[in-house]
C-alpha cells in the first residue's frame, strides 16, 4: 500500500520552505506580514502537491515544477482572503486561525490578497526561473494559471457562488459553479505540473480528466464535511452552508447519494490514470485521500 | 508646436477600441459587466499612451506595444476599483460616475478588480500575442508590470497611503509613498513600451528617468488640483485630501513651492529625453500636459 502520509508530509515541508523563501522580507511591511500570515497559516497544500505529483507522473523533476506549485498556493490563499471578507462570505475563522481581515483589518486583507495574486506572476516571470530555453513553456504556465484563476474561471465561480445564496440551484448549475470556483485551478495545477515535467499532450489530457473528477469530488466531500465534519479537526465552523441557505450536493441529492457520487468521481479519476505507471501512485493516493478526508 | 491634442485623441480611440476587444463577452456575467463598467468609464489612458509613445520613441511599432499598453490600463483600473472601496478610500464618484461598488455592490467590485488584474496576465501570456521569437521579451514585460504593480510597488504604496492618514509625513516619506503608489506603474509603462519597441538599455534607462519625473509631477499636480481644481472638470470631489487630513505636497511645502517643484520635475523629464529625436515629441508634450492639466 502506498504511503501517502509520508509523501504528503515531505512535499508539504518542501513547499512550505519554498513558499517562505519566495515571500519578500516582511520586517517593515504590514502588507507583507499579512500576506505571510495567511500564506503560512497551515493548509493542505493540495494544489502545489498536485502540481509536483503531476510533474513526477509524466517523468519530470519535481524541483523544476516547484515555483509553479508555490504560485498556485499564493493564488489559492489570495482567493481565500478575499472570499472571507465581510462583503463576501464574512468568515472569522480559516484554517483554525482568525481570517486575515480579523487578524489585521479589511483594507490590509484586500491588499494582501492583491499582493499574493500579483506576486504569483512576478515569480513566474522572474529571471531566476526563466531562460531562453524554457520561456515558451513558462508563458504557457502563466496562461494556464491566469486563465483558470480569472474572470472565466475561479473569480466567475466565486461571483456565481455569492449570487446564488438563498437560491435553489439545479445540479447542473451547482456543478458549473464548482467547476469554475475550485475545479479550474485544480485542473491548472496538474496541467502546469505536466507542462513543467514535459508531459505529452495525451498525458496532459488524461491528467485534466483526472483533475476534473477529483476537483468535483473535493467539493462534494466539502459539502458533506460541512454537515458531518468535526469543527475542531476542520479548523472552521460546520453547518454554515445550511444557515446561509446555500445549495449543496447533500441539499439537492441527499447525503447518501452525495457520498456515492463522490465515490464515482474518485473512481473516474483513477480510470483516467490507467495508462500511467507507478510514478503516478501519489496522484492515485490523493484521490482516495480526498474521499476519506476529515478536513 | 506639436499637436498633442490630436495625438492623444487618436491614441485614446485606438486604446479604447482595443480595451473593449480584449474583454470577454459580458452578456451573461455580472462580473464582466462590472469590469467593463469601470474600464470603459472614461479616464485619461495616461499609462497606455505612455507605453505606446515610448515604443515609438525608440523606433518601434505602436501596434506591437498595444496589448501591453491595454494591460496597464486594466491594472490601473483594478487599483482604482479597490482603492475606492468602503474599507479603503470610500469614494462614491470616479471619472464623474458612481464608483464600481456604488454601481454594483462591494463584493462585485472586489471581484471585478481581481478579474481585471488577472486578465492582464492572461492577455500578456496568450498565444494570440506570444510566439517563440518574442517569448523572452514578453516575459520581461510580465515581470516589469507585476513587479511595479505588486507588493514592492503599487500595492505597498496604497498600504502606506492608507496607513498614513492623519499622520504628518516628511517630504521623503511622501515621495517614497508616491513613487510606489503611482510612480512604479508609470515607470513600467514606458519601460514596457521601450521593451516592445526593442529599445536599447540606454534608451530604457533614459526613459525610466523621464518616467520617474513625470510620475512625481503627476502626483504633485494631483495634490494641487485637489485644492484648486474644478470638481465639474475633474469628475471627482475637491478638498478631500484636507478633510481626510492627508499629507500632500501643498500641505508640507505650500502651494507656490509645490507648483515650482512640479515645473522642475517636468523640466528634468524633458532633459532625460535630450538624446531622443522627433519621435519622442509626444513624450515631451505629455510632460507639459501633466503640468498644465485641469483634471
């Protein structure tokens, strides 16, 4: 049986070290302190791990994909900071700690989010990681990430999520919202990993199918955890979807069918990897981890 | 005498057409409608014009610099949307129209800003404008813009601006704040224009000095207009700096010395162009325009 726990622990350590190194010195800057506060507040590092694991799955070096992997966490963290704002989801707690606007203030939190988003592109275009040889590949990575995170991806998803509070969504609309809000960046994570690892087009297409399925599975299990999860383990409140009258998979299809749906999605993700060898075992293990996670 | 009025009018038309074309279709998206609302609400288009004029000044084609020029306006507009938010400057009026959060709502405005910022990098890395030949140049442009707009540039400047309300700043701290908040992106505008126009390092260094001086001159005249300007012409309220107890050039050095300082800065900007030929006449004219502007 594959030892995912050790793999995740090692990758998280590698990623956390790299994230810390990529941030400018925070000594004299309230802005950078706030960016660092949210970035280093824990978190599963799912997107960077997927990026590194995808790079390894296609036979690449994990190290080469590390800057892209880190940048995905910058963008994920910025989206959490902005989503938590009083004008959005108005959350006080994230990853078990006060949200950025609670620990600092609202204007600092808005700017910290902006700062993390912009720094992502500064890193991807920095001469430290770019040379004549990999310039075209690097631009493809920038395109994948900006497209997934942007107004036809994650941001549109968040807009739809906010606009649909108190509305009863159809399964189709709910799925579209999640595909945009979380699916797009998860798909970009494996795509960028595969690009950095010099994967073929066929590899990338299979990995995209893998990502689409685990992205949605992640969301379905998120909805289930919001009902059944332990707030102490999750580091955030439970039951918030119901009190906000949000459409969720359990609210539309019931909790048992939601669990079956999550299992089916994870099964599909594993099938998408059928032509990959042992190097994609971490990706396979991540699928199962998503199904059985407690937070 | 150089006919700047016609030059600006033509460039603005060219830029406005290109901006509109670069936005995704807004038909079904509240998010993109809000992005479009703020982007197309008028504005001087100073940064894109500087980018195009710098490209021409070094002998480049204005067309090649057009995507970079547009992206600078995307980023400028995003920064205005976020700066106007209730948690920041809390402004109701911008370019003579309700600010984005007034015309839409706060969460839409935050996301519209995020969307414009992210779209900037999507455009710069899009295969529509990128090929094997210009990939390295394009990455340099992305780096210049993200660095200038980021947490060691514009965003840090806005953080300092907010933090310094009700404080008496020294001239040195005031200048540093403005250099970050507006100077960095203005400098990036001419640098990116010169990069796209294949300018030499010497060209770029001279243009950076030009930009530093007009950037600061722009801020000094902004402070003067906030006291002496006509709100009807400016499209925004006057006297706001004093009521917010902001440190400004007039509040520190008096209005007459501020005017002399602006003249000196514009003079320095013209000196920086002394080795450029007639092709840099638009840049020279922009310097004088900044000194004499009414809005």
